[in-house]
């Protein structure tokens, strides 16, 4: 990995680059949600930590409407987009990610989905089409939240844990601290000509929440890190969803499920648009292992903490830090 510093590349300075492998990884677990055995497969897939779900019956119209509105926003003049920023952490952001100096070849809208908090409804992101953009976001978020809850119910059922809403209630709670992100990775053609390398759009990290649900257009770029540390490219599939186990679910499963490191590389010629729902619990919720996963006479692997404490610690960290380290029992 190199950091560009030549004057010709000033535009990109400080944004890291790397070589994008051309081959796509074919080993991503796929869970067919219409399969009567889905609960068994979802548990296996969570052990891997990253998987694709198909046959959800998610309205394609919600996806298309939201993608069109997102593109309309990202293609609008910079001065207009800047009116919706800087992110605090919610709002429009460009290149800067989080508060601690991380940067990437990306622009984004980060929205809070909890209407009690500084909701996205109060942001001036919706420009001249407020009702169309807002309702596209609302419709998509309610459908994707429902999908996240259903997947978590398959998880508890698959594990034989009662009640079946032991996990899903954390996202259906009206105080659920979930958020939603629309990401736009513009193409980086000059860079290809100059170095043949790709810019890092979003640097490597794990997601702090319980579960993340991602949908992207057909531009590749998402990569995951396998257990042996190799980075592999995820074949894009605009009609399916990709699921990431978050750090909190790793803790609640007492390490049975893995929060997988991932990153995004920008493409030379095509722009990538993704929409991600991050399902988080209420701020006061204790993140502890589900008792059946600890085992009789055994101890959980992690210290007790609330989501509020974990989130605070995440916002004090750099993107690539191993955040769960602070909460592991020695
Ligand atoms: C990673 C997952 C989500 O995109 C996010 C990110 C958040 C942000 O962009 O504001 C963080 C990052 C994410 C983890 C560490 C901190 C916080 C940027 C950062 C450096 C919205 C989230 O919840 O955590």
C-alpha cells in the first residue's frame, strides 16, 4: 500500500491506494430466505460473519427510487451538498470519515433512523424534492429494518434460543439506535492513468452495531478480509443484500459469530452507490452474551458494557482499530 504525494496527484493526496485484484471471490455464503431450512443456514453464515441473502421479496421499486434520489443528490452542485454537512456525525460528508482523521475516496449521507434523536428529517438534505427523497428513505428504511429483524429471528430460532425476539426486539424498539448511510464512490480515472492503482473508498473496519444490511449497484469494490488476513473481492449483486455481523452480535454470541473486516475500493471508470442499514440497540442496552451461548460454568469472553459506552469508544477510535480489544477479558 502507498500514500500518494506527487503534486500531480494532489487531488488524491493522503487517500491510500492499493491494487484491486481482478478475480472475484466465489465463497461467500448465500442464504435463501424462502428455504424452510434458512434458520440453520443463517447460523452457519453468521459464523463466517458475512453473507448474501436472496429471495427476500424486497420491493425493487424502493431500491430504484432511493438510488435515483441518492444519485440526484450526489450529482447536484457541491455548494448545495455542503449545505447538508459537515457530518456531526449525521449529514453530508466528503472524503472525511468519522472525527479522527480517516479519509477515503467517498462522499456520503449518514442519517439517524431514530425519530427521537437528531433525525435525518431535520437535515437540509432533501433539497428541492423534500417529500420524494424523504419518502424514498422512509420506505426503504422500514422495509430493511423489517428484514434485519426477520434475519435476527432466524438466528435465535436456529440457535434454539427463546424468546425468538431476543435479538430482533433491539432493532424494533422505538429507541433502537440504528443508522443509515448512502455512499457514493466516484470513479478515479486519472489515478489509473498515473499509477494503475485504485483509491481506497472506505478503509478497512468492522461495524460496531448488531447487524448491517448492504445493497449496492453493479460496480464492484467491496472486499472482505478472510480469517488468514487475505482480502477478497465480493461479486456485486444489485438484486440481493449482503449482511455483516457487527461487533455487538459477535459479543452477544460470545464469539461464535464473527464481525468481519471489510473495505471498499473505488473503481477506475464506474461510480459505486451503496445503501447500508446499521441495526443498533437502544443506547442504554447492555451488550452481553446470550446465556445459552456462554455454557454452564463458563464465563463470557467480554466485559459488560452498554451500547452507549461502545459507541462512544468507537467514535474515539480510528476506522481500522480493533475496537473490541478494549472489552475483552484478559
Ligand atoms: C463504521 C460503520 C458505520 O459506517 C458507522 C461509521 C462511523 C462514521 O462514519 O461516523 C465510524 C465507523 C463506523 C467506526 C469508527 C468511527 C465511527 C467512523 C469512525 C472512525 C456510521 C458506524 O457506526 O461506525
